[in-house]
C-alpha cells in the first residue's frame, strides 16, 4: 500500500510547497513513516520552511551518485507527536548548486530518474516507509517530469487564475495522459464563497474542466499566508479548517477512491 505522491503545478505561486509539506505532516500525524523530498532544484525552499540548518549532504548529492539515500535523510519526527515518522531530503539552495542543475543534460536526467525509481526498493522494501512525497518544480522541467513518471499518484495544485487554468488543462491532457497517472486536482486560494459551493455539481464541473477528479478545494485562508510556512498544520493547528481538508485529501489519496 506504500505510495509515491508527487505534488505538482503548472506554474509557481499555487501553494504547491505548502501543500507538499502539510500532506507529508498529515500522513506522519496518522502514524505513517514519511519521506518528503524537495525536487524543486531551481528554487529550493523546504530548507527554509522547515528551518533546517547546517546541512552537509543534499539530495543533489544522491542524484549525482555521491552518496546513499540514508546520508541525506533528516529526521524531523520530533516535530510530530505520536508514532508517525517524518524525514526530509533537501535540495541544495546555493547559487552554484542551482547553476549546476541547470547545466545537466538528458543523460544525467535519465540517471537521476533511475535513482528516484530505486527509492521504492531502498525506502519501501528495506526501510518500510509508507509514503514518499515529492515537492516538484512547476511546469515540465526534467526534474518534475521524472517525479511524475516515478509517482503512483499526482496531486496537481492550481488556482482560479485564467492562465493557470488553461496551462494546467494543457499540461494534464498533453503530458499526464501519456503516462496514465492516477491524479487528483486541488483548487487552491479560492474565495470563501466559491469554496463553500464545493458540492457534487462543482466537483463535476472541475472534472469536466481538467478531466481528472477533484481532490479538494482550499479557500484563501489568511492564516496560511500569515504562517509563512512556519506551521505544520496537522500538528500545530489541529483545529484549523485547512487541517480538516488535509485529512480528507490524505484519505482520498490513501484509498485512491476519487473516481
């Protein structure tokens, strides 16, 4: 029942990274063993959001075949109460590392894909992880395409912005369908009155627009903006409506029952 979940978007600014972090925290809060990886190599942010300092080995090093995956995993389980486990693998935020990634050729990307695929054996079979969550680069960079190819389930975050809607539709129809990935879409940063209309008719409209099931509708909560990524909502804000939505989405992903 273990799953790799890629959280992806057509463009930046959709709340993709906050969704990745909090979905990982939600599964950990439910008692799962979870690994969260930052695959947004051109704009790494998890190291800052999770306030991780003095990192010596990065996910870049694993993909460059310079170390084993165990060397880059950071145990953040102390931030989650209960029996769950949360680990992260971080992308190197230095300018040199970001410049280095931008020079990689297709052969390197194919080898990197092999390293991502090997995580199923290393983390699921050997270390008994339940979930791997990929926070991907927006758009169709090689790293995001590798994440989607590797994933068992893709969470697409989008907004009501017309360019985002059109781009997301094209991305799903022209790329996702090629790999027949099980996918759910999250409509994020929606005005509250629109979010309250989240019913069967609205879900049908979304499915007709994107041709994938609706995973959730997230209002534009001021608390999420004010938090600036400092909170793990399932742990730090357990009574918040966003936390309730996260549990609902996690349940649908686990059961893969959004038809």
